[in-house]
C-alpha cells in the first residue's frame, strides 16, 4: 500500500526542534527525507540527555529519535566548497526543502529560496526561524526555551504569588510544526495542480501566539493583562489538580456549569457542605474557591486517582488522573490498546521505544524505522542519488568532506 507522501523527496537542513519535527512528520507519512548533518556541529538533540545506559555519544541520545525516525543522515561539511556542491546537487533531487538555520547562515551557503529555485524551479522551500524572515528581528536566533518567554507562556504559567515558571519543555517547538506541515501539504497540492513551487516563511513566534489568542484579544478589548492563576480558571470551579490516596498522586477536576456542579455533588454522595448556598452558583463557587478546593481535596484524598476519575466521569464531570512516566508506559491501558508506543531496533542503542504519530489511517498504516546514526547514509546518498562512483565516494571520505560517527 502506498503511503500518503510516498514519492515526495525532502531535503532537511535543520537543527533543534521545529525544523526536524516538520520533516519527521513528512517522513512518517512516506516521504524520503535526507537530513544534512555535521560531526563538528551536531544538532543539539544529538548531544542532549538522557543517553542510552547513561553513556554519551552522538548516536545515543533519547532526544534525537523524537523527531528523526525514518530519515537518512548525510554527514557533510557545508563550509567546504565540495561539500556545499554536493548539497546543491541534492537540491535538484528535492521536492520539499526544510531549513531552520538563521537567515544569515542560509544566505552564506547560498541555499536561500532565490538561489535554490535556480537549481529546482518548482521546489517548495519552508524556512522556519524564531521570528520570521523579514522585519527588524529577522536575524534573531535562539531556542524554544527562550521563545516561550517571548510569547508569554512563562508570564502566564505558575502561581500568582511566585515568579513565572513556564511549561517545562521548549513548548513552542511542539506548536509551530503543525503550521509548517499544513503549509507544506497545501504547497504540494498546489504544485500538483499548477506545477509551481513556493517559499513558506514560518515564524515560530507568530505560530505560538495563536495559542494565547483569547488573552491577547482580552487586552485589545478590555486593556486587561492576564496573569498567573495557578490551576484556576475564570469560568470553572472547582478547577485544579487534587491530591489523592498514595504518594504524590493527583486527579485533575473541572466543573464548568451549574448542571455539572449538581452531577459532581451527586457523585460525592451529596455531603452536607455541597448544599451550602455559597456554592450554589458558579459566581459563588469562584468567590469561595479557596474553601471549596479544601473541601474537594478532603474528599479526593480518600481515593486513588483512578477511583476519583471513574466516579466523576461516570457522572458526566470532566476528570483525569495526573499520570507520570511510569503510568504512561506501564499502566495506561488505552495507550497499550492503540499500540501507541513502538519498539524499533536502533543500530547503536538496540531496541528502542518511542511513540507514533497520533493519526491512524485505515488504509495506510504507518511504517516505522529507526533514527539514523550520523552519516550512516553517506554511501547511499552519494552513489544512489548523486550517481557518484565508489572511487569518488572514497576520495570524499578520505578528505574529510563526508563525516560520520
């Protein structure tokens, strides 16, 4: 069975999170992705903890496979004229080029859109950067950990009486790729109909601002600046994570309407405090939220998280266990039933488990494959794609133009 993007050739000149995730999704749907890499300046994810058996190495990070399943790795020196020439030859093979280095680096290598379309006129090129390819901060560089602060996530996440903490991971790295993949799919469809390529300028800053659109609109309309509110919500109560029986065990609960409040009280067995007038309306529950949270917690602490979740969900109240890594991997029956975690044999790390893409196609099941070791596909790229001889391959390797680890 053909994969949705089978036959689409992708050149990946990226680093970090956003660019690699975009090209990884194309690979998972059947595209052939060649990733350009360097031993001297490896992607940050190749040198990020944790490592297999706590032993560091360019092919041993658990972070790198997150966005690199099924790709091929071409290790080459881009700052060497011959290495750059090889990459430009690959451009003529390419349907979609994904780049995430700074504008200055891309232009230095002459791999910007104006140059690559001279080689491949119908090429689709997506360039993603912190703040876009134009504007006064077009040359701004950095990582998602910085960008989540610029967007406002750090300001909004945490408790009102403490400094902002922000979400733990580089949150914007997991938002911008959705826009990038959708734009590329639209461009592929357009090229099939018109024969024309296109340049896509993806600002990770602008992509991420969409996730706090209501708060931005609140300022436009009311000049109100939203601030940290812990686990509270302005339109729900109770709303938060409540302690349950066991060590560090919690269940998240959200009650939005008076009808849900009635269902919540019924699920608890209607203890006396649920009939107190100050809790009869959402406004009253918000005004007395501190006391309400204390009373809810006195109930949840008597049950394990799954008991709380099942009682409330059966009553039509939104509730969910707060899971940790052990829960997700060992005990989540839903994920096991849907075969969410995949085990793949990695060339250096051995059997390696990670998660698949969420969508499931009925007629074209996803094909999995390991993330590559750095430079493992040099021979394939040079001989099968670029048509070089074995002697030329040996010469490029001997002169250090091709790299591997």
